[in-house]
């Protein structure tokens, strides 16, 4: 079994949009996805790009993705990698793909000089909240945003996805 | 009558002004202990090889009196970007003459011109004058993303007395 995390390429757009629709349906708001393939292509691969994405593949088939942009916290003079979407196909869940994706995002954040990785989570998503706690994320007081910083960020970046997944 | 103000995009020469106004805002927001950015940090963020943010400077009689820092956000579901207003600060003697409103208007126009969909920002919940001004501007609160709590007497009421 092979597992790969790689930057999204234009040919991934239909699959990414399908995953986004799957996620919106899972969240009970299928109407939330209004993007067309052309929109997503322009956003990820236009000049300048407005978002970035990576794809998780098992045995050559896409099983998940993450998309992100960057936020700048002025008073701290710090850039945060802000994850807008993470999705793992239902058939591939429970195999460490989500953890591997966050590990890759953490490595990328450190490489790019970001202070941390932030994302939002719905308050009622208990499964997600438990998973995020398990990877060292904190809930920022007074908001439903999650953040990975400092040691937790380093730990996540050190996650060796392939080795772990070989045992999964 | 108030002297008119002008708004323009910051240039590298404005970096010391940016640092000064960011610190002034941090004082106002009671976050001064967290305001650690230096001129070098802000120069890199605004004008480095990978800019992370943009800044507007408000001037009265050629003197900088206000700052607005912003950056672009992204939505996977809509594949359209937005502008996030990170900081707005106007020095106290120059408030109440529409400078902040003009900053929001400038960014609203910018995001529309770029084909984006949203202008968004945070406000500290104790800042009632700002919240009132934002409502007047047509902003809505993203209440779905706030923590709710029921405790004390309200909890007993909810539990049925």
C-alpha cells in the first residue's frame, strides 16, 4: 500500500470539488458549495493564487485533501497557516490520513516561517474536537477556532505519516 | 470644520508609522504586552518577497493619523476570496470624522473589484461604540461561531426550576 501527500495540480480540481460537496453534504448544508470547477481552478492556480491545496493519495487514488490560506496577526507580527478545509473520504477514515494531513500542514507552516496552524471547527462536531485534542490543538478562548503552535506545532511537523500509515 | 483626510496604500517609508500605530492600537485594546512587532517584521510582512498583508494609511495635513491592515482570505466552498480587516486604528483626536468608515469602504471596493465576495473582521465584544458603527455599516455578527453558556440562575431556569 502506498500513501502520498502532494501539492494539488490542476487535474485534481474535479476531485477536490467532489470532496468539497461531500463535506458540505456531511455538514448538512449541500447548498454551501457554489464554486464551479473553473472558479476553483482560478482560485488555486490563477495569478495570484487565493488558496493552496494538497491531496492525499492511497494507491494512486485521491482519498482526501486540505486547502488553506495565510493570515497575518498584526500585533504579534506573525503569519498563521489557516486551514479552510480538511476532508478525508469516508472509506479512508480511521487510517491516519487526517493526522498525516495535519502533520504535513505543520511541516509546511514551520518551513514557511508561520507561527502556527489555525482552523475553525463546528462546536457540535465532537469527533473532530476529540481528534484535534489528540494532535495537541488548543481551543482559543472565546472562539471556535483551533490553533497549533509552539511545541504542538513541532510535534505535528515531526509526524512521519508514511511510517505510521504502514502500521495502520 | 474638520480638515479633510486622505487614504493611500502604505509604502516602505511608512513602516515606522505602521509600527507606531500598531502599538497605539495594542494599548487601546489592552494587548500592549503582545505587541512585539518591529519595523523589520512589518517591512517583511508588507513589502517582503511573500507579502502577508497590506496597509492603508490615513493622513491629515500630510501627517499619518490612522492605519488599516488587511489580508486576503479564501473559501474552498465558494472558491472566492475575501478581505480580512486585521486592524483599524485612528488616533483619538481624529476619530468621529469618518476615517475608519472610509477605510472599510476602500477595502469593500477593492474586494469587489478583485472578484472577491466578503469583507470580514473581528471586534472585541466590549467595544460597544465599534459594534454600533459596524451595524450601521451593514455588518452582521457571525453568531453561529460564538460560544454559548448557560449558568447560574439561567441554568436553573433552563433545567425547569
